[in-house]
């Protein structure tokens, strides 16, 4: 048993980055991944197969639903809840906020363990060397599209955290969807890449020795991208 736990720990890395945790939960929701949850209480281990219905980055909660409509009558809100995906690539421990008839509201965990795979590579950039991501939106009552740029804090194949100017904050409200035109000056091909806003958080950055207010905005892509196509 000890050897099994040791092998598991060497294969999993722990992340406490809120942006990455939110992104992983959104990925699981988007892919309708099957998740096993369980509680250990006096009556023994209670298990259920669930899917994530929604992720709320404002209240730091997410909603799970029983995959087979089994319900959660055997679960209690005073015992920790454990999650793992079907292929054992993600492991987390959290608490129940409330139990509904056919769903459960759960707290976003403070940390989770992720199986380290090449397709989970995330690139991080210094403030002075952040690449550009370009967005497009239709101009009302016209056929042309307006394009504007933001800077990238970090990016993976599934999403990104970007730096948004305070005067453009309203363009990046949670759940807003934006079409992406370019990443790091490279045109997106095929041109069907969209980003959904998962969170927005105020940050203070020092630009040319002056402190300025920006917003760190989390994005999840509607499809995977190959980082090598944009960052060589």
C-alpha cells in the first residue's frame, strides 16, 4: 500500500494556483468527464459517479450532478469529499456547501493533484516580455470586425491567463465568449477558436516604475491548441 501511494505521489504534482484549478474544473465540465466522488464516514465509504454541471469562479463553487441520477442521500455536508477522474489524472479534496435533491454545490479546492503529462504544459511569461493575444468582435450594424490586443501572463493548450487594461474590463465579464484572431502574432488557423472567461481578478503591476491597475482574466478555449504552432 505504501509503495502504491509513493508511486501515485511521484506521478502527481500539486498546484495551489487558483487560475489553474478553475481552468481544470472548466475543462472537466466542458469535456463532460466522468468523475468518481467518495466520502469516508462511520457507515463506510460512500461513492457516486458524477459530472460537473457548472463552475462559478465568483462564489468559488462548482455544481456536480449524479451521472446515473442516483442522488446524494447517503452523503453529508460535514465530511470531506474526494474526487478523482476515471483515468486517475486528477485528484482533489474539498467540502460540500449544500446538498440539493439531485445535485451538490461544492467548494473550489485550495489545491489539487494533477498527473504531469506533456499536454498539460503551461508557458509563463515575465511582465516585461508578455506576448500578445488578439481578439475579434463584430461591429454593430456593420460587416467588419474590430480587433484589439491583450497580453498573456501564461498559456496552455486548453486556456490562458491574460492581462487586461482596466478600461476594457467590461469586455471580459465571467462567461463572456470572445473570438481569438492571433496568438503571439500568429494567425489562428482554423479560425474557429473562441475563449470563455472563467474569472477576473484585479492586480497591481509595475510598468516603467509606475504601479498600475490591471485585471488578470482566466480563459478556457473551445478546443485544444498546439503551443508549438505559436511559440517556437
